[in-house]
C-alpha cells in the first residue's frame, strides 16, 4: 500500500487480473520405429533430419522410420520426437548391446585403463575405429582420440589434448562428454596409485655437461607435486660438503637429490612427505631424470628458471619444457597406448588380438538384439512419451495391424490430457478396397483420436537405387498437418488441393471416385491420397476412425485438443485461489479472451461470439457442495468448423423468355 506523506501524485504497479492464455502447439510429431543407432528407452527431440542422422543413423531397408522423418520435415514439420524400438530376449542371451573395447595403459605392468563404448546399442558400433595419438599441446601428458567410421580416412569426431588427471579441466570424461558416437569409462587400477604413477622431469639430452661454472649458473626452481616452486642453489651442496664440486654430471644429480631430500623436505613441513623424502635424481648418458618420491596420479616434477636468470642452470642441464625437456605427471602412465603404423587404429567391438601385452584388453561386440516377434514393443515404446507434454501427433511409420492402431489411438485418448492424435498407415501390400475395409473393420477399440491413410507413396531411393521405393504415407501426412496448422490453423482440415504431398513420385494405387466412395463413409473413414492432373498428389480425406458423428472430422478433434491443452496450461494460477465470485470472474474473463482470439482467427462456426462459443463459470456450475470439496467447475463450449467434403451444385435450365 502507498503511504502518502506529501501532497502530490503517487504511482505504484499492481498485479493485472488479465492472464493471457497462450495457444498450445499442435504440430510436434513423435515417430516410433527401428533405427540403426541412437538412445533406447527414451524420447529425444530433434529439429531437422540432419539431427536424426547424427543421433539415429540414416536409412534402413527394414524400417521406414528415417524415410518418414525426412518426409515430415520435407512437408512442413519443424519439431519431432524419436523413440527407437529394439527387440528383447527373455533368455538375456541376445539383448541389444553396445560395442565396446577396453585399452591398456602405458605402465611397465600394463593394466586396463579405459573402456570406450559405442554411444548406443547396435551392430553399427562394430564399425567404429579409434585412433590414439600424442597430444598437440603437451604430448608427454596428453593424447588425442579420433573416431572413424570403418573404411573412412576422415574422422567423424576428434577430441584433442586429453588428460588422465581427474582434477584437470581436460580430464578425459570432461572432454568426451557430448559425443554422438562414443562414451568413455575410466577404470580403477593399481597403476593409478602404484609405482608406475610417478611424476618426472627429463632432460632433452646431453649438452654442456659437466658444469664448468660452479659459481654463477647454479640456480633453478623446482615444483614437486604441485606444492609450489622452491629455490635451489647447487652451491649449497658444495658448501656443506655433500659434493666437492659441480664439474661432473654425477655430482650435479647428487647435489640436486641432496638439496631436495635433506633441505627442501625439512623446510616443507615438520613431517616431510614422500614426494620430497623419496625424491630421486639420476643421470645416464648425459640425460638427467628427476623423479617425485610419491606414487599417485598427481605426482609431478616441474623445473623453471630462477628469479636471477643470470644464474640459471636449467639451460645447461636441458631441464624444463622451455629447454626441450619433458615433464610428465603420474597420471600420464594411465594414457592408452598410441597407435602405430603396425596397428593404425583400434576397431571397436571387433579386434583380432586381445589380452596379454596387446594394447587392447578386451572387446564386446555390439548387437541389435533379436528381431521383433510382434507389435508389442512399438506399443510399449509409446510410454516413453508420457512426460512429453508438447507432443500432439504420433505415428509408427509402416507398422500396420488393427490391434496396433487400436492400442495407439487408445494411448492417445488415455494420456493425462487426451492431447495426442495418431496417424496410421494401412499395409503396403493392399491394393484392393475390400482389404482396406476389412483392416479398418478389425480395429478395436475405435475412437476419434486417430485417422488412417492409404495408399502408400513412391519416392526416389535415398540409398541411390535407380528405381523408386515405396514408403508409408504417415510421415508425409504428419508434415502436412504441421504445415496446415502453421498456415491456416488446426481448425483447417489437412486435406484438399492445398495439402499437396512434396517429395513423392506417385501413389501405389490410383483410386477412382467410386472406390474412394466405398472407403470414405461410415464405418470405414479411410483418408485417401489421390493423384489429380492439375493438383498432383494430395490428401483427399479428413476423417477420424470413429463412427461418432460429433467427432467425424480430424480438425474437430484436434481443435478440441488445442482448446483443452491451452486452457489447462493457462489457468494453473487459479489453483488455491479463493473459490468465490472473484475467481470465477477472472477465469471467465481469461478464457473468454482466449476464445475470442480464436474466434477472430476464424476458428469457429458462427457469425458472432455468442454463436461461436460460450464460457460459463458461476454459482450454477459451482455449487456450495463443489466449493466445500475444493472444486470450481468451468464449462466451455465451441461450435467447430467442419470441412465441406461434398460440393453439390444444383444445375437447372432457365426457361426462355419471348422477346
């Protein structure tokens, strides 16, 4: 509340009683079917056929999923969900499996270090090849991993500069986290905490040894196990008698080891840790190697020039990366072994030699699982859409049986909001009207949440064959649903000369008017795809399967779905508000405004709002008993637009008039 204290104008913002209801989307399709690869047991949203190819692979001869998704986007679709269906084996001996391979590390006692697995189940993973090469930025500690498809010389994915240290930003599981082809699991082994996990600093090679100038160039800095750089002056070892001079390589490494073990470790803490206490410096053929005394992936030795660069000895000793030396952390031993010319790539899921000293410890072949014995896996897969509230169209391309159609339409009707519509295909082998009639007659249960389309269509073979292939109509139809919704609205029937089918070369059965006249009426309601000289190939039917005359037409059912979902989403604010005339008035206002928006767009039958719709929420719809039970009842009615299926022209002669 405003608290006035001075004469003048006070302005404050108050909540509006107007809460606009957004029109729900009606054109997001879900496709259920067999794919080469991709996630199983989940519905994944995609925005293009390119997305489909990346996740699920390309076309298959035994499935029309890819063809239908392509034609959906080709005919006007923009968003889709994909549910991949696979078979299962009750004996668990042939279930779908991911191709995988376990690689050995680089330790002297090599052990399994990582398992690389195909991103999804299927035999497709058996054709993936893995190449391990030295990292480009730090080859002593990092590696590159390239993924190839068998037979290709161009990698489909490249991951560079991978580190096996778990705290590194470029740790392997951080780098390979969003791959479309593989996943990686790091395996625990004794090398990660054993003798092989030792950080080192190794000189580039013999040069300027022994040291000629023990007075000036005798300083450096050293950082052991990332504990921080500490200063080293080799003259200290001469002064305290550890060595007589620094003129030999043996004396230099003795001085280094003495200073780190006996001086730095004591300065480091009252209880010296193993990294200092067991530090070693050795020389062989003029090459100096410094080793941390610890045995962990975090073990490391890093050398740097001193603050007084005039006294720098690292250049003489060739220690440090700036001087051409090599510095490795303990985790470097956990890297998989680089490929060589003798073994240029590792084949995922299929490697001839495994185990022993071979870089490949084991492989598991990928499997598609058993062939589907019946339609039940497709029906079970529909449950993966339960939590996808934006799905409004469902199709199972090319899979046709009366029981499947009935179950799919039943699923659409019994979703939480009854918010989906099923597009079904009649079997491709049908070429007679009687076969189509018999199929529809066998569908049970029948409702208004689905429509059937026939015949199938021909399209160019995407696999390069010279002859067109035959594909189901559902993908084309789903795309035209989306296109019609966007251009005209869900209340317009997705049929007629404006519903031209793109991407098809023809239909498998050219039906006549008489034949369609046997399929269109009750009790069949088969929507036919016709080919006309002027219009081309078009959808020439807009009926649902139901025999209930109120819901005969596709746009009527889908319009009801749109209104139901929009109002449901738009009045959530009303829950727990005081259940009285104030709430009823706001609900009536908001829903009426929404219905007026649709009316102005031409979504209803009727010349005036009162003819087109009504919204009623008052003491008649919500009694005191309802209020006591926490219920507010809202009645919304609409006059649906129904398509003009039959244009009847009455033609007569006009009687002549004598002049």
